[in-house]
C-alpha cells in the first residue's frame, strides 16, 4: 500500500507523521469519534 521496501521505512514514515506505535483499536476508535464530533459541528 505504501510501497516502502522495508518495515523500517514504514516505521520512519509513521514517526514523521506522528502515528506512533503501538496504535490500538481503542486509539483508532477515539480518533474516529473525535473526527465525527468535529465534522458534526460544521
């Protein structure tokens, strides 16, 4: 999907984008809820 040649390139990309590991399902749900809240206020 990201077309990186190694796992380390993927980790570096995620770090640059401030998507730190481990990122759990609970983290995803919290982020998704925050986005829904912001979008519903528009």
